[in-house]
C-alpha cells in the first residue's frame, strides 16, 4: 500500500515542490515511524537534538492514542511539538505563557482544516472504512500540521533551532 512516497509523487505531479522536510518525513515513515513520532523527530532535528526516549514515548499517541482510533496522532503530536519548544522540562524552567494559546489555535485550525473535511478529529473518523485512507490522508495531515506548528512558533517568537526569535 502506498504511503508518504505516494503522496509526495502526487504533490510533484501537481507541480508543488517537495521540500527536504517532506523527504525527511517520507524517510521516517518508510522506517515505520508514526505521525506523532515523525513530528517530534522533525522538531528535535531542527534543534540539532536526538532523543530516543522521547520518540519512543510519543509512539503511545499513534493511531489515535495507542491505535484506539481516538484523537489523531498528527494533532496530538503537533501539540507535543509545541510543548517541545514552549513547555517546561525542569523545575528551573518556566512554561512559555503562549503554550496553551498555541495549542488551542492548533486544535481550532486542525478541526477546521481536517475535522470538517473528514467528519471529526478522531483517527478512525479521518481514516473511515477505506484501507487506502492511511496512505492518502495521513501524509497530508502530518505535513499540514508541521507547517501549522512552524507558523505558530514563528508567530509567537520561537526560532525553530530551539531558541526564542
């Protein structure tokens, strides 16, 4: 069954440029990583970091929270990606005051962009009964969510390399 590669070929046919980020996402998908994991890989790599434990833990979001079909892993992974930049990781750090606002804006955007189109934001609703939906819908959701997260981070003054702009 085709996956990210198929989606990217379709983008090329539609004369949309395939970016290095899209190629990296395709590579990660081909190695068996899920939507939520791909998003965190992208954020960590943008920061020049590698965190195997974080990527492993994010696998619990795959398939709508442990393949239960609940909230889409692209959305929950996107929220985690925002947390990677704006969240608190030690007792000495302060959570950025915009984190929950950014997550709220992400959820609102995702619901409007994809929830309306597919009838909800649950993984099983988005995929429906068509076995090909995973190959045709998931890549678009991951790419779209990643672009939205980057836009939100930029809007609120974050540099993708890990600091504040």
